[in-house]
């Protein structure tokens, strides 16, 4: 196997990717935050799959441990997830403000206690009620240790609470935070210098703002948008020169194409165009398309 072929594998050799015989999961384990930072440094031809809310495939409910495990039985992956607060301020894994779409409950997440929410069951992508229950953020963080990377999206958790939870678990080598501006990035790095981030920078103004902030480039990946377009090349060139990987999310775009072959062609094109990370509602399908 030549050097170019090796780099097309999911991670560099610094990332410990194994298949657990006990759970039959493709897992990633980092001994330190520094080892994780090094593994996510840009290199040509690197291809990383991110499960958007886990997956909606195989009848799995989004934002659930069973969904994450379903993906890891097929491929190494990282996961973007959505913590939201209950009435008694427990972060739980529900994307929407309301419960109807993803559970057999009704009303707002914030109107229920954690104990009450545990009585509900999750729905799959087609609205069918499953046997799976809502997971708390603490449960997911404990589960993910030594298995994968979690990227916490920003819902209604205060930044201070999110930082405190990561600190409680000392999870700097497997939990990231999504940040939408320089102020949020500065906050997290003042809380802990090893905090890794998924930074939203979608245009020149956002790029200029970050570049002038003096913040480090070796603590982040960059989400640049949901589609392939010519203007992305300038972003790729800028960030790749600084060792930063760029991510495209196909969840609102190419995942919605009608046929599997159409979707596969776009998934391949995303990587060929310069992205290193593809976030998708269909990560198992992506893994099959880009093998």
C-alpha cells in the first residue's frame, strides 16, 4: 500500500481505530487531548464521516446511543449531537424544542423533568415508536469515551453549563463544542486551552473575523456550509495551509436526493472537491459510497 492509499483511510495512524470483538464496533480512542488534536490535523485525501444526530438509518431514532452504535458497526465515525435542557436542568438528547417529532410525548422538552421524560419512547425517522428511550448527555458522554468523538451542537444549554459538563468528565479528548462566532470560541478556550471546536465559518467575513482574533487554528475543524460550490476552494486553500480540516453537511442538501446512486455521487464529490469531513443523516450509506 502506497502513502496516498494510506491517507485515504478514515484517520491517520495516530488515531487508534479498532474493531471491538465484544461490541463489534469500530472505535477511536485517544490517550490525550493532544493526540486527538494531532489526529484531526488536515492531510490530503483524509476522509472522515460525521453522523448528523447519529443516523436515521436502520430504523434508529436520532440522537440516541443505539443509533451511534448502529453506525459504528459499519464504519468509524464521529457524531454531531443535540443536548437540550429539561425542566429540572438536565441536558438530554432531543433536537427539537418540542417532543412530538422524535418521541411519543407532547409539548416542550423544557416542561418535563428528566424522570418524566424517561417514561417516553423515541420515534424513528418515519414516525414509528421504538423501544428506545431518551438518553441524557451524561449517559452519552460516558458511553462515547474510548469509542468516538462527540460534537455538541448549541441548543439551549448555557455555554457555562456545557463547559462544566465537559470539565466534569475531563472529556477534552473526545468531546467537541460547536461554536458560531469568535466570542463563543474565546469563551471555551478560556475555560480550557485543550477544548476542541467545530467552528462555523461560511464566508469571507467570518474568516476575517476569526483570523484577526488571534485564536489558534489547531483547536478546530471548520464547517463551511451544506453544498459544493466554487467559492469553497478559497476556504479550503486558506484552512488547509493552516492544518485545518473543513466539513460539509449534506443533511439539508444531498441526503435528500431521490436515489442512492445520486447521493453516492455527491458524497464522493464532496471529498473530491476538498472537504475532509462529510456530515450526513445517512453515515452508513456514506461509508459505502466512499470506500
